[in-house]
C-alpha cells in the first residue's frame, strides 16, 4: 500500500473555526464561527473530513474548505 499521508491535502488534527457557505448554513449541524476539532481528511473521500464539536459529537463527510485552522493566538 502506498503511503496514505501523501494523499491528504490538509493537516491532520487541528482546531478550526466553521466558515459555512452563504445560504446553506441552515443545512449544517454547525453554526458559523463555531470552534471544532478537525481530525483530518477521510482517506477515500479527499477534501472531506471528520470533525468533533465541543459537545462531543463526531461528524464526517464535510468539506475541509469550511474549516479554517485557528492560529496559536486564537486557540
């Protein structure tokens, strides 16, 4: 098997702010500006990720582009 880490486009394991597309925010289980933990991309679904919310829900299949990594100062 090839090294799967080369397939991923985004970092693995980071705190991020949710930035949902305009007009679709009511279709997501997140609020704009909410802080989540992004575990990383799904191996068989590039550019889709697994995230955990503050209340412990683990969700998957969401586009990585909607999660903006926080800087050290923002955490």
